[in-house]
């Protein structure tokens, strides 16, 4: 197991890879939750989380009282590579490849846009703001600001952020389960302050990504704003035309 990635995600990838490379054939029955929990030395709840995500992605089909089976949708299986099959996969991959060397944590009043996006009530609502410079291959490649509700943010410490990815802290240490995210991507330029943080000339191209992370029942848990160096980061989307019974559906793949 990779200590940098959530355990359920690694189990999910293990099963998905087995489907994609043909170890599991369409229609095959996979191991039960109890069997997976025993194989990977995890709780049944963790194994169930991995299976449920694969069901949501369409790779598995659950039959009540019988078991869980690999989809017979050959087109879906062949449309994905072993790398990424969506936003969350890409996110986990990126955080596993980066390190944090500069952290600032502050309890502060929530700006109106942040308050609205996190669904916080009251004009005096407070948040925890975490500013980080993230490195890849010993080069600063992203400046990230995380906005968290107090009940979550006060549990995060600088020491942990310098040792392990933020996603690992949230998922494994704090037991937070992300179910979905809403993300916007914008091409822009670095101002003087951001340029100094990323060690690039002022006016350099930047990819600005804003993401709202949601938990169960679509509750906003975190607002993240990241500025990526244009010379070190790219986000590629491959579109596949999936033929369905009623109509064609375009499926995106992140890399």
C-alpha cells in the first residue's frame, strides 16, 4: 500500500486495474466486502467504499443477495486507461507527487464569497485559512489556499502538512469522506506577489483552479484555490464518444 493515498482509493484502483487488464472478465463476480477486507487488511467499511465508487463509475454492478459483478459494458472498460478515469483519480495522483515546504495557518473571518461557497451562516462566521507553496521535483509548482470550516480546520496542524499530503490528512486522519467536487479552471497571469511565491517572473502564465469539495448529502467541506505554474502543469482531457441505447454520451478522461 502507498501511505500517501487513501486506502479505499488504492483498493478501488487495484480492482479497476484488474478489470481493465482482463484479470476480471465482463460478468465475473468479484470478491465480497468481507473477502476484500481480509485481503487488504482493512475494515469492511473501507472495502465497501471502494466497491461503491466502482459501482457509481459503472465498472461494477451489484445484484442484491447474489454479489457484485463486473459490467458487461465493453466500451466503458476499453475507454479508460490504467492511469485516470476522472477528476478524483487525477486529484489523488497530483497530491501524491507533490510536497509542501511552506505553510501558513490562520483563523480568520470568512470573506463573503468563501462564506457563500461553504454554506456558512452569519456575517461573523470564521474559517481556518491554510496557505501553502507546493513543490514537485524540487521546484515550486503551485500556490494553494484551503478554506475550511472551524470544526475541521482547527484539527489541522502545520507539522502534519509538512509531512504528508492534505488529502491524506483529511481522508485518513480526520475520517472525512469526499463524495464529489465542483471545479472551475481559468487561464490567467501571476501578479508580483504570486510570482515571488512561485519563483517566476511577474506576468507569467498561471492555471487557476478553484474547487469546492463536498461530503455526504452534498455538504460543502472545503474550498480550495490553487495557482499552478503554466510551465510545469497541464490538465489534459480526452473525450470519448460512448454509444448508449438512447443517445451518444461524451465521457471525459483526465490525465
